[in-house]
C-alpha cells in the first residue's frame, strides 16, 4: 500500500442525489421526492462533466466513484452515460478503479450487466445491519436477504459493504452478525462507520433523548468490530476501513493522501491545484446554473501553506500507516522530526515511529481526532 500512498493519484467523484426513501440518520444530499428530475439532472451532469474538461485535459485520473444518494436507484443507462462522458473528455489510467455505490434493495441482474459494460469494477453495498428490524427502523429499504441476493448478482466482483456501529440497543452480537453477513456475501472490504446523529435528522431526536449508545459504548463496539474483523482477515487501513490484503479503496486513499479530485453534480466537492470548491446542494439551483452555462459552485477557497501541512497531517494520521517523513519533506521541505520536535513530546504516549515515518498507535487510532487536534494546537 505504501507504493499507492507515494504515487500521485487523482480521483473523479460523481454525485447521484436520488434515493427511494430517506433514512432516519441521513443528512446527505439525497432527495427521494425529486426522482422526476432525473432526466434533466443527468443532462446537466453530462454538461458539467464536459464543461470542466478543458482545464483538466493534462491530468490523468485513477479512480471514478459514483456516490449519493443511491446511484443504483436510477436507471443504469444514466450511469453508463456518465461513464461514456468521462471517457470522452478525461484521461483515465489503464487500471482505473471505478466504483458504484448500490443499495442492496435496488440491484438487478440487468443493472449489474450495464454497470460492467460501463467499466465499473468495484461495488460498494450499503448493508448497515444484518437485522431486518434495525434496517426498518433506520428507514432502509432493504433486508438482509436482499443483501445476499445483491452479493449473488455480484459474485466474483470486487465488493465492499458498509456497516453502522453505535445504533440504538446495538450489542456486540449485533455487530458480529453484520460482519458475518458481509463475509457470507463474499465482500473483500468493509467500512464500519460509527453513527453520528446529525442535527435535523430524526436520529438526532433519539440522540437528544439519550436512546443511542454513549461514546464509551460506541468505542467498545468499535473495538469489538476491529478485533473481529482482524480475526477474519480484514486488516484496518484507515480508522473506519478494513479489507483483505490488496483491496484498499484507491479512491479513498487518494483523499487521505491529500490527492486531487474533481467532483460533479449536486453537493460534489473538488480539490484541484490547491483550490477547494463545492457545488450547491440544491438540485434546482444546480440545474439552473448549468443550464445558464455557469458553474454551480457555492464555495471556493485557496488552501495556503500552513493549512496544506495541517491537512496533510490530519488526513495521513487517520490511516494505519500514518505519514512518511520523505513524503512530508517532498511536499513541504524540512525535516518533520525537527520541525515538530516540541509538539511530538506532547503526544508521545499516542504515536510511534514506523519504518518510514510516524503513525498514531493502533490502539489510539479511534480517537485520532482528539490527538491530532492537541498535536496541532
Ligand atoms: S440510502 Fe444513503 S443517501 Fe439515501 S437516504 Fe439512506 S443514507 Fe441517505
């Protein structure tokens, strides 16, 4: 994986803002009632893809990621069309990783066939839980059986599953069942995210009521998941991401390596030539901007020197491997150990040197945010 860390990569993100129903914990840009706008939305998306190409014609992209929302909810012809547009206007590397997020309740053999024809070679399934009652309470539209059916359709493919930790009344056995089901489905990558109740979602009410596990209980569930995944051959490579040898998500590694990416569609973010910019979250506003030949950005900032360094450390220290001294010097100049000698003393209990750099000790990775914030003062 270090080779992948060192190589300068670039990603493309495409946001599909449609879902069949809204989950109780979701604060992503996803709009179940707006599916009628799909045709117009995709016409605008294709236009945006083409419109940004001129400025990016010298760059090669190593990953494409369809996220959402639920990309598998819309007609697969739209995903096919987006890939065609990408290939028409952008340079993709030969072994580009091309992922589509899919809700197990929305996949079909026909869709999978079209995805494969479009060159998609990685599938990310939102399992979340193996317990149907929990799935129902979360507002998910699928069952455990649907998940296994989706895995059957994707047999032989590179498949990842997302599971949630810290759900109401969730026990270690529940976590074990979710992991067991993902393994039964044959996945090679598991993302285990701790639920964060976002303000404005129904789940936030549960959080205010004290119905969700405390931070300590969440940490226990996480520790259990990490150990159980390790027992089953899934090595952690980032705080929430685990995989079999060689199945790291290149697309996400690029984010953590502070690589460049271009995002298309509603709410998509980009980071190109030290500029971060984000599109509007509102579908109508997005469509109106693109139809008027304008960019749909609502936010843009240049990242300056110190901030670049901070981001590099923040992102790199989320990973199991941590950061490389050589990489640090190549990007920012100077010697990391000298530059941060005083600060390193304040966190010495939590970090350790590796063969090529520094990382947060594995037992503290779950609380990396607090450590990094103390470190960066
Ligand atoms: S499927 Fe995903 S994006 Fe859609 S509502 Fe549920 S959590 Fe949000």
